[in-house]
């Protein structure tokens, strides 16, 4: 199962016990975990391709994340292109102006969003995502939120932050390479 937790491992038992096996609560089981990880892996693969430099067959599309640990997680997953951080000591208005000036309103290679916006999917990350989206769109900057939308669905049980994916990198890498 490509390193994904199975019945023999403690996390599986904890999952079944927390969901109340046989209690009528039909939470995600191990087969759902595999399919969720595959969905996440496909989304990561697509974004890794967009993030890669033009010379490496990509679209040179930067990813915007909250902080340094998020950058480390994405690097571990195979992102090789630009990754920008929100937490750099700048006001949001300056960051938005920088993104607009540096990356433009549309990716010229694939005509999609000029920035992949990937804030955490917790309450604070949701507010930050909305604020950045509204500010960037007010400048006609097209953004790509596909990766975040897919991770919100697929990885929610594992955590609500980008950095919470880091322990799952060994399970995700073989799946990413299948696409």
C-alpha cells in the first residue's frame, strides 16, 4: 500500500476506535485513506509540474504559502520552482503589489493563474486565503486554488495545515511519481 497505514499499524486502530467502528458513524476507513492520498498526490503532481521552471517543462508558476515550514514541506514533496512566503514581515498590501509586479496577472506559459495560492485550511488560513484572493483579483491577477481545494478534501483528517502533511511525505512521494 505504498507505506500508507494499514490494519497492522496502531494509527489504523486509533482511527477505527475514534470513529467508533460499528457505531453507525461511517467515517473514512483505510481504503478511503488510500484513495484520498491518491487524490492529493495527483493534485501535488499537477502543481509540481506548474511550479517547475520553463526549462524543466513547467510553467514557472510560484506557490504562495504562509511560512518557512510550509516551504520545507513543499520542497520535500518535490517542488523545485519559486515558493513565496506570506510571513516575511511585509504588510499584505506590499506583498500583493510585489506578486502583481513580479508574476503579472496571468501565467504566460499556460494562460492559467499566475500564482498558486496555498494557505492552510484552518480558520486563519481560510481568512488569509480569502483576503489574498480578493486583493489579487482586484488587480486582475488570476490565481490557482486547485491544490488547496483538493487538499482540503483529501488531507483534512491528517491535519489542517500545509506543514501537517510533512509526516506523510514518504507515503505521498511514490503516489506522486505514478502520475
